[in-house]
């Protein structure tokens, strides 16, 4: 004979409360999931709205941009992009920017790799003070070094060259690269160095063949930050150049003409300025993910 559940009013009430509590517990994860999804969707829309609006304006005529508010182009046009790709004043701005950014990334990473290795592996008098002094360069705004750089480069004939901007950005990018790479290198055991030397590896061969592949995630993160600073920095880049190496950021500030500001061309230039950053993030995305999890960043 099977046991029957008690049927008293108190027992029925307790069973009903238990069932209701169980349902509430099961519903909570669903509510939390919907809440997270809603907040994440709102945040993404908030972040992407300016980018969408910039893209929308780049396909509109100037009269439509200055007219009624539209969520998508009513008169779709590519004239602004055609202007950028056919006008040397526009497309050379991108060429100049990419040229000095790549030069700066190459110089900074070549200098920072051995410097970071020295800070991570050796102890010498004043090492901590020197390391802190490198970081203090990051605390000063670029405007502080603007006048010395301008006078120095103008005197030695480097004014209005890609090398001038690349070297100026090294003042900020090399300390940043050393700081990031030193954190990754310190996480590599020193026994690996000793074992490689015992096996007959010379230092250059060990550094290139063994050590650098072990910190490739850190190098990816470092290159990402080097690119970001040099690509968006405008004050030094625009002051140290005039016509021969003028960056795209400086060109974008000179769109005002007799008929007013060319909003369409400015929007198209903004869209094209975002694309190199997207390309860089795409190629180093795996290294960035590992780097943020393992390194100093």
C-alpha cells in the first residue's frame, strides 16, 4: 500500500509554497539571462550608433546631411569616396599616416625587445629608477615636447618627413612597449635561457628562435597599442609636417572651403580612417585575447 500525501490544509499550503519557490528559482536564471542580453544589446547599440551614423552620412549628399534627419540615405551616392580616392590631397594623407605608423612600430618594437629583456633578466644599479623614468614619459602630454621637437627637426632638416613623426612617437611608444613586454618576459622562467645556452644556442639564435615565439602574444598586444597611439595622435603629426608628410587627421581638419564644410567627404574619410584599426585588430585578435589574460595589460 503506497503512502498518501497528507491532505490537511496546512500540508497543502506548504506543498504549494515549495512548488512556487522551486518555480521562482528556475525562473531566476532566465530572468538574469534576459537582463544581461538586454543590457549588452543596449550597450552595443549605444557604441555602434555613432559609427553607423558616420557611415550613413558618408553615402548622403551634403544637402541631405544638412537637411532633414534620415536614418538611411534617400539619395545614395559614392561621390565622397570617389573624391578621396582620386584627390591626391586626400589619399596621400592615408599613405603618409600608414608610412610613419609602420616606421614607428618597427623602430619601437626593435628597441623595446632587447630593453625589456634586460629589465626582466638582469639587475643593475638604478634599474628600477630607469624603468620608472621610462614610464614618466607616458605621463606627459605630447604638447610638452612639441616645441623642442619642432626646432630640432627643422634645424637638422627632418621637418615634414615621415621619419620626424615616427621618431617623435617613439618617445611615447618605446616606454609603453618596454613596460608591456617586460611583464610578458618576466613570466618566462629563466631556466629556459640557461637550458638553451647549455645546448649551445648563441644569444641571438636563442632570442629569435626560442624566446620571441614564447612571447608572441605579448608582441601582438604591444603592436596593437603602438599602432593605436601612433594612428590617432594628431598634435605632433600635424605640427611636424606641412605638405610632404601630412597625415590624414590633419587633412580632415582642412575641409572647410568657400561653400562651407564638406560634410560628406569628411564622413567618408572618417569611415576609411577606422578601417586600418579594424584590419589590425583582426590580424592580432588572438594574441590580444591571450595578452590581456596573461600579460601586464
